[in-house]
């Protein structure tokens, strides 16, 4: 099983990024998938998740700004991040069951 996350980068406050996580090696449809993030010196936290039925859940601090979605045909989950803030700066990881993808760095400048 592999999870490949990409799409991070440097953006100014108020800007947008879209992260993608491509899943291979298992039946993508059966699992919930989540995006987690870890800022320097802080614990990893869940930012957003989506279950196999499309039900979503978000960290309070990203509600209304982030949107998680999945494309079953592409075995890909997306995290659309709008109105980014410097406190969103972190390494972002996707997770499915007990599998983690390598992180992608998101840096938001003020």
C-alpha cells in the first residue's frame, strides 16, 4: 500500500493550495481517509477526514476554509485549502487505516 501526497508549497496569507493524495495497493472505496498536519514543535493533529460514504469532518480551526473530497475513479483524496493563515504552516500527511503517506510541506507567509 502506498500513499503519495503532493501539492504543498509556499503561499502568502489569504492564498490557496490544493493537496492531493494518491492511494495504491488496496480498494480505495472501503476506507476513510484523513489529512493530518504537524507544525514545528507541535503534535500531529487531524485536519480533515472523509469516510467511504463521503461524510466529512474538520478541525475547528479549518472549518469553512478547508474542503476534503475524494475521487474514487482516480484513487485520490484532495484537500482544498483556502484563506490560508500563517498558523496553517505545517507538514501535511494523508492517512488511510494505519498507512501514512510522506508529508508535504505547506508554508504560509504573513
